[in-house]
C-alpha cells in the first residue's frame, strides 16, 4: 500500500502498460460503470493475471450473470457469456464439462451470487469445478439503482429499505469455507496490486477458487462500504496465517469489522473433470487411476 | 396367414414378479418375431408393495396403442386382479391359481368374479412352483409356462430369456425356473382350450439385431447415443428419470460426461453452457422441471445456443399426477417464456419416432442454433414397442454452420445477418472467433443494442422455418384415405397411436376418413395442416389435455371450424371414444341438416 | 321372501339351470350361484353329436345367451370343485379353499360315466362323450370313416352311434348288461333291439368280455381290443357307454342321507331341511315301490329342477311318480328312446 504514495508519471505508466500487452485483453467496448467504480480495477486485475499467466485470450471464457459486475465480459476481448441472473455457475460448469482446456472465469455481484444464485454455489464448490469465481461485493444492487443486497449491513438505508435494513448480512467467506471450497481468498478493489495478485493465484489454482472482492459503489452507497471506510477497515491476513488451517481461516472470516484480505484457505483435490474422467475409466472397465 | 392380435394382462403385487413376467413374455414374443407394444403400471409409491399391471399386446403388424380390452388376464394376486376382470373381453380367458395356500372367505377368489362370457383356467400355480423350485417365488414363471403351452407358443425363446434373466445368479435358479416353466408348459399344452385366441406365425423369422424392443425413454437414450451426445445434465423427475439413469451407465462408456445437477435450472444452464462450448448436450425433465427451465430456454433462444431438452409430460398443473400420463405441457413447450421466444418443438408419436426425434433434435439444435424440445409423455416414455432401427447411423455427427476459411481473418460477427438467417458460429478456444453472447438484445457483433430488435426478432423467427425441410425426419404425415375424405383426424404425440387405430376401425366400418400426425409443433407446419383441412369434411382433434392445447395451436393457423376431443383420465385415450366421435362426424357429413 | 337369501346350486345341467330360472322368477332379489366343475356355461349335451357334421364351436351349444346370466344375475362359478358341504354351518368349501355360505342348497350334480372295476386299468385309453371337450377330442382323433368300439351302449351311446353311422363311421358295439341303460329290457326286447342295431349297420358283439385294451402300433389304428375268446379288433376309439352313477362324493360327511344317490322325499328335500337335490344325482322316495329310485331323462330332470326351486321358495309340490319310458322301434324299424327327446 505504501507504493501508492510514490509519484506516478502517466507517460511512464502508459508505456509500461502497453509493453505488458494486457491492453489487448481489453475489448474495444467502453465499460458502462460509473466513474470511480471499483470494478475498473478488477478488469485491470483480470487482464494482468491473464497476461501474467500467459493464457491465450481465445482459451479464456468469462461467464457472468446479471448486474453491474456481470457486464464484465463485454469489456474483455475473450470469449464471454453474459447469462441470466444467478445462473453463472451452472453455465460455467457446463462449459468446463464440455471443454477442460478452457480457462473459465465466473463473475457476479453479491446479489447475483448470494441472493438468486445462492443455491448453485455449494454444488460448484463440492464438485470442485475448475473455474475461478470472482464475486464483486459492493453490498448493494447498483444496476437497478440502489436496493439492499444479501451483504448489505444492518441499518443500511436504500430505496427498498427506507426504514433501514433489518436483515442480517451474509458472511460469504464463512459460507464458502463450510462448502469445502478448495481455494478461498479476499481482496479489495482499492488495492490493485493485491487484487491482481490474488486473481492470478485464483486462476492458477486447479479446482474451484473463490475470490471475494470488496468494492465500493460510488453512486448509491455514500455511507457504508465506501473507499474511505473500507480503506480504514481492511487489513492484510497475518503473515503467519496457514492457508491449510481451516479453523484459523474460519476465525479470520468471522472478523467482519476488519475484513482481512489474502488467501484464507487452499487445498488440492480432484476436480469435477478429474472425477468425470475417473467415471469414464470405470465405465470402460479400466483400472481407476491412483 | 392369421393376423395375430392378442393382448395379455399380468396383474399382481410387486412381490409376485408381475412386471418381471410381463417382461419375459414380451421379450420372448419379440424374439419369436412378433411385434409388441407393452405398458407397465407400478404402484405410485415405493416398490415392493401395491398393485402392478403389465399389459402386452402381440401383433403381426406393429400396433401403436393398447386395446381397451385384453384377451387374457393372468392373476398372480386375486385381490389386485379382481377389479380388472371387467377389462377382459367376452370369450377371453382368465388364468389364476387354483391351489392357493391359505383358506379364504367368499368372494376373495377370482373365479367367483368372472363374467359369464369369460373362460376360467385354474392352475395349481403355487403347487407347481413348490414342486419344481421348492418355493413359491416362481409362481410367475409357472403361470407363464402354462400360458405359453396353452396357446401353443414355442418354448425356446422363453427358455433363452429366462436364462438371460437369471444369468448373473446361481445356475440352479435358472434350472429350477426352467423346470417350473416346462412343467406348467406341458400342463397348458394338454389343457383343452375353449377360447378363440389364435396366434398366427410371426411375419419375419429372420430376426436380426435390427429389431429391438424398447421403451420410449430407452429409444431417446439410443437416439442420443447414436447422435453422439457428449454431455448430459439432469435432475431426477418422473417419468423422465430413466433417461438419465440409462445415460449414467452408457454415456461414460463412450467417453461422455454426465452430471446430476442441483436442480432443473442448473441442468438446462449447464446444457446451454456445454452447447456454447461446442459439444452436443442435453437434459431431460417433465412439466414441472420444464417450467423451471423456461427462463434459461429463453436465453438459449436469444443467445442462439444449441440445446436439446427432453420433456416427458405427466398430469399437471404443479406436481399434478407424477405417475399418470397427459399431453398438457404443449403450451409451455411451444409458448413458454418471456418475449417472442421461438424454438423448435418435436413430439414423436411412437417409440421409433422417439429415437428419430432424439437424434434429429441434436442436428436441428446445432444447425438452427436453437433450443429444441422433444415432448414425450409418460405413456410413450414407459411403454415398450418392437422397433426397427436402421443399420446405418442415421444422424449427422456435426450440423453446425461454422465460419468458412474465407471468413477467417475478417472481423468476426457472431450474429451476422445472413441470407438464411443463420450466422456462422465459432466456439471458445477458436482463434479469431472471440465473441461474447448475451441474453440482452444485441447487434451482429453481440453487443447490447435495442435498435436492432425488429431485425433480430425476424432473424430468429425465420431461421427456424428451414426446419420444415430438415432432411431425414417426418414432421407431419397423412395416413388412410387419400384426397377428399369425410372425416380427418389430426393428432400429435402418443395419442396418435389411438387415433390411428380408431381410423382403421372407422375405415373398416366404411367411413371415408384419414388421419394426420404432426410431429413438429413449433414452428407449426401450417401449410400441410391447411391442405388437410381442405380435404376433410369434418376435422377431429383428440388430445390428452383439458384445454385443447394442440387444437388452440391449430386454430391459430387455420380458420375452418373443427371438433375437439379432450380427455384427462391420466391414462391413454380410449380408441372407442375417438371412434364414436368419428362416426358422429361422418354422420354429420352425410346429413348436414341433422347436426 | 328375504332378499338376503343365497341359493347355491351345485351342478350346471338341466336340473340346476331349470331351478335357477324358477328361483329367479320367484325371488327376484336373491343371490343365485351355480357351481360347476366345467369351464362352460350351460350347454345342451344332447346336441353334442353335432360336432361331427357342422363347423361349430361351443357357443352354438349354449342354451342361454350370455346376457341371460347378466340380466338374471346368475353367477355361474365354473372350473370350481366342491370338496365338502357342512349342513350344520350351511357352508360349502371349494377346492381352491374358498368357503361359501348358502341359505338353501340344491345338489344337481348329475351323474358320471360308470366304469366297472375290471375296465379301470384301461381308463386312459378310453374316450367319453359326456362333455364338449370330450366330444371335440373324439372328433379330432377319429379319422374319416373311422372305427369306434362302443362298450355297453346306453341310450347316450346309441344316440351317438346313430349319428355317427350317418356320417359314415363304423360302429362295433360290445353288448353288456348296460346296453340300452336306463331302459329295462327283457331278453326278447333285447334281441329285437340288437337286431335292429345290426340292421342299421352296427356290428354287434355279444357274450364276450374285454381281456385287454392296448394302444395300437405306430402307423396302425390307435386302439387294439382283445376279447376273452381270443378275438381282436383294431379301432380308432374305444368309448364306454355303461350308464351313469350319481356324482356327489362331496356330499359324504355332510350329514345328509345317501345311498347310491342323495335320498330325497317327494318334495325333493334331503334329510337336511336346507339341502335339496334334483336330477340324476337323487333318489326319490316312491311309496308305490316302497323304495328310493332314480328317474332319468330330460323331461324328468327338468321337472325336478322346477319342483325343487318352487319348494325351496315356499311351495310344497310333490314329485309324481312317472311311468317308465319304454324303448321302441318306429315304422322304419329304427330304435327310438323317449330319453332322446329334449327342447
């Protein structure tokens, strides 16, 4: 974070970005997000990650649901499928089952993921579908102009909660940990380096990786998850956090006042495709692979 | 040569091996070269208890409906069979146990319930089972042996099927069952037969691998496999579950992948995901599941992604009658969804058609880049028919319209407007074909755009009309009288079996009539329907739903009046019911003033 | 009359069906059940010789159409075998272990072909003509112009014989004391009638006993009959026509008095007040002869059925002893038995 305070010269920066080649991954369509939206840095993070991992654009498929976040595929020059509200994961699962060679990113907001799409998450997680699920959590419904979401804090006032939100917010990280997700991390749109690093790790993980990205809605949330609030709250996971220790991960996930960012938990286990291959072997009477 | 046409009914509890014996019988008859159509009824609850009925019609020419009245009833449990005695025709036969183990009160034995015209054949079923096998488990085999002996059916095919049935068990089980069969076979052969049931010689003795006996759902599975299905996603629901169950075994053997999803929404979502990624993918469900899939189906229409959905209809609405048949999901299949969501809907009328439609659905889905719904119903899904499958795989392995080499290097528009309204397609992983698809209305490039809605709606509508000429599939067909006729019967789905039988009976009575089946319900082949209307004095549309859903569809295409016949008994329509309507309409044509 | 009455009739012949018809007329609300071992509804056994010269099936022999049973609510329980009657509990048991209650029981189970002990060894090689199935079997195994050996020759046999002669079959009659049964013929009449039979073309063999009946060698006639005097006959069918015995074994142990047949008083009631008998199965008290005796023939049996039914439903009609029917020769010297008459 300290790096941000050093002077940045625009021309130098542009040169650096051009050389990286990651601009090619951006599509020619201009994002429809509001100026200052945290999602811009997520696009940057994704392009940097793909670039860093040297994955060919043609081999990337980005699947999204409905919402501000789900407009994401239009702003990348990769294959993309802008699907239905809440149905990102099953569509992504179908794509991955059809073609293992593809790098599949699933993208949605907090409403798309945990309200309408909540039923699909545990199943993608338990099957360990080898996709990367990026959830942009701004705690509000932005595309429909500001209503409460499943992660809105108590007391939040919106157009559908004029007398303050009384529904307790979900704790997505705790949920994902309980679903046996094989890679769980959290990052913050206000820290692009951390973000791109976490996205890179998430994509690199073989299995279902879940990255929770805290991201302010600059238009409809002036009080809750603002840049200034989040900046003050967010903290790095301690250096000594053991990412194979689920109990420790759960304890950190419960810290909602000072959300830690970093890799919470990681394990390696067979993916859905591994298991489907195993079934083919069994069906064909071959010895099950070790 | 005698035209064989006999229908048997086995009735008993699940523990009596009722369905099993019906299965042996129909397989043996098919093996002997007869044509078979069969339908089993299980108890709605878990197996092991409750009434089971297996009906098997054996004919020399393939029949597509079961007869209202059976010729022979085999009772393996009198208390279950007694209510069905009335379903046996005059001079038909009832075979039952003459030596049950326990004393019974008056009225508990089936012999006291026979109608005067029916013929009783009491056999010491339990005793023979005990003597030959040492237990009463083979009562069903004993009854079967007697039946075969009584009607002089050759024993060899039965031996083969019984051996196949028990091949994975201790060899002694097969032996004792064969002994039970032979003992009662001799008893049957020496019984003086009083009924008038004749089995002619089967038409073809050279039964090769081509002729098979299978259910509608099994035919769907076979069609999927022959069409090269890669991925299947499903959620269990009666009466479609057996499609997924068979594929769970068969698909991985061919290297395919099958996933049981968390719900029907995920099943169709994953199917469309796989379709987008370029494989042949399908899902199977029933009405309630199709209702859940409809939103995703709309996405498939808008984003022009191939997908195949098999829907086996049952009684509705809502959870309805899961174990009863009906044809009431037509509106949902054809119209369901937000906006103008044009799609292809196919409804086979018999098991062979189920095979054809299943395979062709994949060709159509790919070629026209659309969801294709194949509508079956519980009756068609579960009934057995002998089918002749083509020796050559009749399905195209890949029907997609891909970008040609010439187009490579040029900026790619996934939804390019073309002459045939079908846009060349690329799939993820393909160099230079990168694009994003969406459920939002979009321009040729695939970017959200509201300005082009009229043009795109027209594209999506018109591209499907080419399916009328899709090669290798009959989308409508007329049977019976040519040219002008007095009465025309228009039908769809499995009810066409009963329609066809009724038409033959009406013709035999001298009524000038003709029947037309419509296999493609969307887009509707209006022109041939109009032509059929203009050839017929009166038109009858029988279907198993209350609202007349197909009739409504037809009414939107033609202006002439017609007569509806709607029944929702949960079981197939009665041929007699249709026949009566045909007679009535024929009278009306003859003397219009009387109407 | 109480509508809960259940009249059970054992036997599906002339007596039983006549009774059922009258019972229905006199007690419209009652239940009526006929129990029979056979598989068919009531058919005319007198018509059975027709199987030889007509293309017909059993439906052509039915006395009443199927609708008759539906309309009159007469349940004919076919292929059912009575094993026991309990007069005290007013129940009867069927072989398939079903117990049936009755309010009034009529036993009209008729007679079974009599076969003397010395012939019983050959039973599997003998053919009968008492049932539709038996008749069809004879028809099916008899070759055209085939040869029949008839043992005895009671009136049923003679009826068949005169029909078969017309069809060109050859009849060999082995005369016994049952020949002309149930007619009582003296030796003069016997000689006269046997002569008439010979004139009709029947080969009559007298004064011999059967020594052996064998299956014919393959390719030869199916039956080989050897007599005690050494004579041998080859034939296609051997048929015993030796009169009838009452068929009421199931009444043993019922508590009802029984001699050769069921003993009934002139109102046809047995010694149990709820059990009645009619037809060839019963012996009726004759005060004239001071003994129980049988009465045969369609007319007698039919009358018994009617009387039993009326008495079961409250009448008190008595059987009037009929004079014996005599056999005679008509103007063409043809044997005529009044027992051949029927509706």
